[in-house]
C-alpha cells in the first residue's frame, strides 16, 4: 500500500513540475491579437460588430439592456421531448427518415421564430440610436459586408 501511495505522489509531483516547466516557457506577452490566424476574421457576433465604435449614453445602455432582457424572455428552446426524440433517432438501430424530417420541420419553425425575435430586438436597438450613431452603425455594416472571409477548408497561414 505504501508503494502505491508513494508512486501516486511521485507521479503527481512529476506531472505538476512538467506543467510548471511548460508554463515558464510559454510567452507571457502572447495575446489573441498576436496570432496570425486570428487576424483573418473579426471576433464576436455580427450584431456586436455593428455596434463597435458607437459611444452610447447611460440612458441608451439601460434601454438596450432592457430590450435584450425582453428578447431573452421571448427566446424559445427545443423542448425536452424534442431533444429526447433527437437522441432516440440517433441511437435507434435503424434510422427513421420520416421522424427525422418531422423533427427537422419543428426545429425549423423554432429557428424561424428565433430569427424574427432577433430581428425585432435589433430593430428596437437601432431605433434608439441618434443620427450620428446610425451613420456609424451603417458604416460598420458596410465594412463587415465587404470583409472577405477565408475559405472554410483553407489552413491558416503562418507569418
């Protein structure tokens, strides 16, 4: 028993020291922006990219917070029954295409409602902005629209 305990203790110390050695060799100044593969695409949700650089008043921030909270209340998720039906389809001995199609149709209806709710929320937020803020929002849209996305199967290039 003592041999097992000492073996476990020694292996845990070894693993701990190995991770410390690695931690010491990792560059401390590395930030996500320094990696070449991360320069290829903007970060964040598209909705957030559109608001980049727009300075909001405290009142606008509070109103946007309220609009987003209201939008979250209207958010619909697949029911437990739908998730169970999907699991049952996956784990079944034989795939039932009719059931899968029915489940996909119900998920498509949920997705459509989510999209309508999101567009309504975004519209409410946009209409809170001043004329100058709306110009900045539209400029951000043009910038994002003209952004060239790399091909999905292209490997990131190293500098």
